[in-house]
C-alpha cells in the first residue's frame, strides 16, 4: 500500500496532523481549568466551538475535494490550524475568553477541511481488495499519531512548568494547588510555550500534504 503515493502522503499527513490536533484538544481544557480556574463543564463549553467550526466546513469539504482533489483543501486546512494555534502561544492572564473561543472556532474550520478529504485520498488508486487493510492501517497510524502528539505536548508542558515555577515537579495538580498570582502567571506562560509545539507539528504536516495528488482519479 505504501507504494501508492496517495496512500502514503495522506496517511503521513494525518499521522502528523492528528498529533497536533489531539495534543491541542488535551491542552486547551487543562489550560481553562488549571490556569483560568474554570470548572470542567465551562472548559468543555469553551472548546465546543471547535466542533461547530468543523461542522461548517465538513459539509462542503467533501464535495469540493471530489471535484478538485484534496491537496489544496488539506494544505489550506493545516495552514489555518497552524496559524490559529499561534494565537494560543500569545495567551496571558488577561486574555479574553471571546478571543480564545473565536480561535477555537477557526481551528474547527481548518479541521473540517482536512478530515474527510484527506481520509478519502487514502483509497485513491488502491485496488478494491486492499481497502480493508488500508482502513486498518490508516486507523492504527492515526491513533498512534494522536497518542504520540498528546504525550509530547504533555511532557513539554511538564518541562515548561518546571522551568517557569522554581521547585515545581511539573505535576499539574501541585501547580494548580497554588493559586497565587505569580504561580498563575507562570502556568499561563508554560501553556503558551507548549502551544508552540502544536503549531510546529501542524506545520510539519504541511510537507506530506503538499505531496497529495493534485486531482482525484477518475472513477473506474
């Protein structure tokens, strides 16, 4: 299957992109709860616009990719996610929630342009008999990429917490237990530095996305 360009480039793009996206969706609720002191319910509501944005673009992304291919949509979607992630790197203690909610909505818009078109590209040019194996392989790699990205971002967050808060172990519960202004400001900086990794991993996913087939193959 990896001899097929469409399969290899699509799976590679999804592997890297899933690492960035799932890492982001893990860090955001933690940021709202630990650095901002929000409840789990409010943290969930604050990231709900991600799903709303994805709904908007998923409805049109598939139709566009059927006619024009997935490359342009995939590159555009990843670029939107990477650029929107840069907003999170600039967060501060006083960053207004509406700005973060709007940014999360924009990330969802980018995600909707990536998911369906790039996933459909996996099967482009494969013989019918290879479809089950391609599905299993793609699902495994996407899940491994998601777990790897989450682990990388979690480790980097611990590293930044240790560097920002002298004597801290990197444990989120210990850091959250001290709600003095200095600790909160240090936590916000640690999260901001960690979000750079989301943008960087998404930017790397642009490389295989640029190698996706430009046009869909005609039906047999």
